[in-house]
C-alpha cells in the first residue's frame, strides 16, 4: 500500500473518531439545557443514536447513499457494506466516517423533542432517518446524485447533515406540541431553564473540538492543500458566531446570556460547514457573525411567535443556520480557495461568479427541505395518531427518567426527612 494511501486512511479514521466524540458533546449540551428529571432519557437517546444509527447505516443506509445511482435519486447496491473491494482498509475507513455523520444527523432531533417523547418512538424515528431519509439526501449531494450533477456544493454537510437533522427536529417539535407549562393561555412563553449550564458549556467545547474532524476530515486526504484553510475557517466562524450572538442578546435583553452565546458558537460552526473549503477566512468570519445573529432571532421567533417548543434551539442552530450556510456558498465562494479543494472555476455572487451557483444552492435547499419535511411530518403524525408518540401528563410531570427508564441521574441528591 502506498504511503499516501496509508496517510489518507489514518486521516479519515482520526477525523471519524473526532466526529464520534461529538456525540458526547450533543449529550452534554442537551442534558444541560433540559431539566434534571430527564437527564437519563437524554443520555439514552444519544447512546441509541450511535448504536441504532451505525447498525442501520451498515445494513441499509450506506448502499442507498453511495451505491450505484438510480436516476440520480437513490443508490441501489452496497448494502450490508458490500463495498467494491472488501480488502481495502480505506473503503472501510470511508464507511466509518460516513456512518458517524449519519448518526450526527439523527442526534440533532433529540434536543428538540426532549422531555416529552416516548423512548421507543424516538428509536423508530432514529431508525427511519439513518436508514432512509438521510441517505437519500446524502446520495443526491455526496453520492453522485442529481444535486451533485448540477453543481451543488455542501462540502461537509450544512444541508446533508444539519438541515436534515434540523428540519426533522422541526417536524417532531410541531407534531409533539410544547411541554406542559411552556405557554400560557394568552400565548405568552414561560422560560423552562436547563439544570446545568456547565454541562452545556462542556458539550459545546467538545462539539467545537470535534468539528475539526467534521470539516477538515471531509477532504478525505491528509495531503489536501485545503485542510489548513478549512481548519482556520471552522475556528473563526465559531468564534464569530459566539461573539455576535452574545452582543446581540446583550443589546436586546441587557444581559450577555450564556445559553445564547453557546448556541451562537454552534450556529457559526453549522453556518460554515457547507462552504468551509471554498471561502476565505474573512468570509468565514462574516458567515459566522451572520449565523450568531440569525440563531438568536430564530430561537426567539420559534418560541414567542410560532409557539414551537424547542428546548435546546436545535431547529434554529441546525435547520435555519444549515440553510444559511448552504446559501452563503453562493455568495462567498472564491475561486482561489475553492480550487484547493477541487472546485476549480467556482466563485459566488460577491466574487464575480454571477448568480448561477446561488441558484443551484437554493434549489438544493428547497429540494432537501421538501424531502425531509415531506417524510418526517407523516412519520411523526402516524405515531401521534397511534398514540405512540408522547408520554402521558403524569409521566411528563414526574420526569422521563423514572417513568421511561426506572432510574434517576442524580438519585444520591435526594433529601429525606427524619420521622
């Protein structure tokens, strides 16, 4: 095996390991932003995202995503990892890298439906998304499908991973309805604070670190000249998103809110993911700044205007900022950076490339949104009609840890009175 192949294989695996550990970050963010009585449930859902996701992507998803294309819509072979050369370690490394991406798309929904969904219903959703919904989108854009053919650029997954996860989260949150006590009869919203902001901060740091596998790893090559630029773009976009979100809420609400600042960093990361290989660091900062402001506005609108209860802001962070990041490619792509990643002759509207790329990106956003919402809304609706979606009022009040799992995350902190 040539040295370059060995290095590329090791690089793909290291990047995959970094993406894998992002699931710990998601678990901490979601646990911290929700109430203590639901912590075990949050952790279990995140564990099952990985367990169910990896197995379903092994059995079905990989073939649908990367198999021989049927009219640019879906793959038709490669199931049960029937990879062309089973002795190629690089092919198996590629499968693992893609599998942890699939599990990441699934885990985004967990926070949006937190504190009220039945555990087995969540498992059904996770299986469907990782086996079918996500792989079809992945095939369109990364597997040689029709969006790839017309020139859509989503380098590391603002649409493939984050919009699919975020829009699925929207469907789940809408069909489930808000948590008990979230909204008053007059339509006003009540804050339901999370129980541990320290856990959430740790989770965001883990996610930020893991994103250096998510974005630079998508080069699939240790020798790619784009790796360093992608790493820089990833770092500065997150920093800009965090800063702009903090300043925005500081001006608006007179306090530098920590939860919104954390979500701002994630918004910057999601927003740069599509274009991390084709934009300059200065453009990455601008995209991150936009993401931080947009997520702050979006979270407020979904909560106060549309009465969609999303405990962790997943719809806004991943769905809305995923769309922003995908469209940003059409504005900010720059040929001298894009060429490093293999996109020769690619420039966006602001750098002399005209509106063609932006139109393609827009078509991609609309198509993926239609597919995701058109499949996930019916899935959640069917489970609701079957009374298999939401826990009972008593179970929600007691907490899902006791009712769904028979245990507490913090059982040792109970206070007992002496007789």
